[in-house]
């Protein structure tokens, strides 16, 4: 089981701030594939991966990152400085 956390518009599209997910995925990309196959709201949230960033246990990662040993995956839009 992995905790999946959604921020900003990703949370709005999916309708949840977080959820526990049972997954057989070995990478972030595989997890996204499993989520998008669930429902249209997930497909809408993950439609443009260039507009998303991912963190694994609160460390920035990539869509190719392994999920081995990971407890939490967070999806969020890119941050802008100011």
C-alpha cells in the first residue's frame, strides 16, 4: 500500500486530498497508468504529465522513479518562484 497525495488542481480534478492505493506498479509511471484506468477524473488529472511534478517520500522524483520502499507519492503542479 502506498499513500498517494494530491495538491492544487490535481486534488480538485480527482476530488480527494489523499488516498491509500494498493498497487502492483514498480514505477511512478506504472502507478499513473493504474490510476488513469480507474476513472475519467484520474485520466483528466494525469492527461498532461508535463504539467505535473512528483515527490516520493517528500523528495522530488521523476515519472521513471522506482516505487521500491516508497511509502508516499505526491502529485502537484510545478512551483513558481516570486
